[in-house]
């Protein structure tokens, strides 16, 4: 349906509470001046913007109008601006590249696709002309070093994280790799649950 590596991710992370964001990719790519990776497009179709295990949030490439007519937060732009500023402030930091030598580069090459509840920022390194070859960069709030590069795409990064494939946790969030099962809930489902007086993550009555 969605193609590997999304199919591999789906075996660990059910799409039950995902939605198809129906992103206008021509508009999104014109906005950012670049095409997006195929696995990210597939993720937006299968899952949409939302939370993984209530700790990792994957963002849309541009804000969407909410049902009440208000504009949603522009999380990708906010995260991208934040990670580029962190790089500028910590310009003397060296990248940790687990798959190769350390490297330093222009912060303008960073594009944020997610965040965590501990203020980590998950990005692509967009220097390759082929977006399907963009590796993941983690800017960790409490990690050492602050920046680390992982040489695979966002869907494979998430799959390895949820499968517990990393020798050490690449995020400031604890416990994600140790969970026996994982869940995703889209922003749209969370909003609908709040309007119904339910917990946005569990779907149970508030306070239960």
C-alpha cells in the first residue's frame, strides 16, 4: 500500500489512529524550495501529523486549517528555525556521526521534521540533491554531543528506534526503545478527542 520502509514501520507502529493529511506537495515543496523524501510523503498519507508513543511528534510540511477555521502552528518552520539557531550558538560543537567521520556544515542545510517532549529536534540534512538520500540529524536537548547524524531516512530512523536497534538512545527521551508495543495518534484524532472531553492520547474520559 505505502511501500517500504513505511511497511516495515507499520509492523511496529499501527496506523489505526493515523489520517491521510492530503498534503498538496507541489505547494509544500515550492514553499521549502526542495522535494521531500518519499518515505515522509508516505508517512503523511498513512499516519499524518501526530505523536509516536506520546513523546515524538512528526510535523506537517506546512500548517493546516483546523476545523474551527483557526490556523495550526507552523511546527516545521518553528523547529527548523530553532535547530539552526542552536547550531549557530554552539558553532564550536562537532557533529557525532556514528557511521563515519565527524563533520561540520552550514546550518541552513537542516530541515526539521519532528520534535520530542524533551525538546529534541529531529531533522534532515538536505545537502544531497536526492531527498531520498537525506540522512537524519538529531539535535538533542540533553544528549552528548548535541548533534548526531544517522545515515538513513526518517522512517527507517523511527523503525530502528522503536525496534530498539540503537546501542544507546539517540534522544533525550527515556524508555522509547524499551517498550514492547508502540502507538501513533494523529493531531486530528487528538483534537476530536479533546472536543469530546476525552484524553487526547488514550481516548478515555478525562481523569479516568
